[in-house]
C-alpha cells in the first residue's frame, strides 16, 4: 500500500507539503500542487480514513437519509442516491445510506455518534418531524425537498409548483378544459409529502387562472388500481380530455385502458406525464412530459453541503426550473359535436 512518504519522495517535496495539499489547510503553489496530485494519481495513493479523521476531526462521510417506501418510485430515489454518492466521492467523501423509516431517531443516531460530518435528507414532508432536530443540532445538512418552513435550512428541489402549472398551461394552450390528475398513492398525500402537494398547488392555481376544471384522484398504480381510478374519473367527469399523470407505475396501465375503451391518444385525449425521460420515451405512446432532474438534484445537494462544511455557503433554497418536452401523447382537444342544423324555411 502506497504511503504518504512515498508520494512525497516521488513528487520531490516534504511529507508535510503532501499533507497540506490533501487537507487544503495551507496555500500551496499551483505548480507544487499539480506535481503532488500527479504523483498521487500515478502511485494510486489513498489517504488512510482513520488517520485522516484523527487529523481533521472529520469522518469524511455524508449520511444520506432515503426512506425506501413501497408507495414511492424507487428508481428515481436511487438515481438521486447514485448522483449523491458519485459527487461526494469527487469531493473526497463517502456516503452512509440510511434507508429505514426512522425519522428523528436516525437523525439522533447520526449526530450523536459522529458517524457522519453532514446529512442529506430526502422524502421531505411539508411539516417533517426530522427538521426541528436538524435545526437544533446545527449539523450541516441539505434537504432534497421543500418543507413549508425553510428557515435555517438549505434545500434543493425541482420547482414542483411550476411543474404542475406548466402541465396545465400546455393542455390549456391545446384547448382542453376538463383535466384529470392521476396522482401518487394515497399514503403520499396523507404524509403531506412536499413534491406531491406542491405539484397539486401549482396545477390547481394555474387551472383556476386559465378557466380549466381539474379533478385529482390518487392511485396506487398498476392495472387494477388504474382501472378503478379511470372509471371513477370518467363517471364524474365524462368530458375529460386531458390527463396529467404524476405516478410512473400508472402510465402504461392508463394508456392500455384508454386503448381498450377506444379513446385514441392524442386524438381523443391527451396525456402529460411528470416522470423520468426513460419512462416517457419507453411508453407505448411517447409521452409529453416534465422530466425529473434526479442527477442534478443529487449533485447540487452535495456541492452545497461541501460548501457549507468548508464555510463557503449560507442556507439557501435552490429550485430547478421544470422543462416540458412535447412528444406524441398530447394534441388539440377534440371539437365538441356540432348541434344539428335547424330546418330551413321553405
């Protein structure tokens, strides 16, 4: 195993210079830093984690709290987690993954044990019970999500309210006036999960301004649940011509059920998804959609957390602007059937 002394000898500098390059505690000339970094790469040197922690009073570990619930779309959660892990590694940090639904207990365990230098918290609720403890401990943290009160917090998220508004705006422009929202599983709304609630708020506000009627129905996803949900929607609002789907597992069942009922997409009904591009492009009808920028969310969260650890950033809120990509599933609203002509006078 390569030692720090061997790196110093290879670079032609003292061991303390190598240490300063690694820790950043002292200013080193660009030429010397480049020479040391080149030796580190060539020799494959990896600092000893235990020695590094003792020297810096840091573990160089970031805890990622990511409750893996059955009512959430796990691939998106894991894409964010991978982005967190790869970005953290670029900054010299490893990631401790906390996947249980422990809430404040997990926060206490991490802050009380010194397991990690900082935390990234996902699956954020509007009134999340973990937040008072995060504020109280003062440990550097970043939320991937937006609670009701962001005071004293750093948050990174997609602008979900703007996302909902963008979907409605698209359908309104196409002439649709009755829109149904097929949402996440009921438990997501019962927890007042931030992204789902904010999407609805933005969607309803824009619909009200545009004069659209909106009907929201949560759905567990899957064919059977979607069949029941669609039947309820069409029973209550038979004139529905636009659908917004914020539930990845409901996308393909919805398209299949519409086909079975003889409703062509997009000639008879339009469907707009809020989902990863992969889900939208692989659907049986390529879906007009707002993508979820999972990689950007994970990367920005780590970058802000590292800046906080280095004392270079204060608390702030970063909302990523949504982008809607028009594909094959949305089109002009069908024209209402013409009233029969009155007989002409003879």
